[in-house]
C-alpha cells in the first residue's frame, strides 16, 4: 500500500493524515483570512527547485536591456521561490545568532503568557482594564532591550542585503524561459 503524500495545509483530520505532520500547527494558527490565502498562493505558484538552481541555465546577459528584462521576468516567474529564499535567510540569521534566538523566545513567551491570561480574565493595571493590543505593546517594550542587545537591527539589514544580493544575482543571470523569450521578441520597441 503506497503512502499518500501529506499536506500540512489541507483540512484532513489527524486520523486521516497520521505521522509527524500531526504536530505541524501553523495552519491552525493562521486564520482563514488573507494570510492563509497568501500562503496557499505562494505554495501553489512555487516553481520546481531543479529549474531554479540549474547551473546550465545561468549566463551573462548580452547588454543592459537584456539584464533588465531578465530581472523583471525572473522576479515575476520565481516570486514564490524568492519568498522561500528570503525566509531561509531569516531562519539562518536567527539560528546563527543565539542572543537573537533568546530575545525572540522572551518576546514570544511573553505573548503566549498574555494570550493565556486573556483567555482566563481581563488584565487590570492601575485601576484600568488593558486591551490585548496594549498588553502586546508592553511585551514588545519589555523585549526591546533584549532585541537591542542581540543586535536585531543589524540582523534585519543583513537579511535585507543578503536577500537583495542573492535574488538580484539569480534574477540577473538566470536565462529566461523559452516562452518568455518569444513574448519579449514580439513586444514593440
């Protein structure tokens, strides 16, 4: 009996899916709103990774015009792949910076405690009831010194810079698909 592939974003019950993917709770956290739709769109429009990293498909553009066309078409064509490259760079940055990992744990721990407390009762401080947004703001304020000590600002700019370099070079040097070439030749100049 062949095992069917598991989809963590499907609506299957745990009994139907089985395996380690039962523990994957991200889709349960994300509401049915725009975030869920955006993730589904990224998932369905991802291009094959073999085509994305095929070394035979990389070459130097002939001129600046071709470079610009390649960048525009490749960013449009591989947009979902680039999102996953960006997320991978963020994950790499977090994993390689223990202080940032600790600061994130403190922040998300505080948010989780706030979430649990709002389930039980409302928080009253100085005789006034605090909204959930204010409580999360306080959690951010308390976590800010930890983020500052961890160098979160430099990490953000490192991720942005690395993303621009990696995606920019891939988009500039990856040859266009054959269908894109024909479309580009038919456009009036």
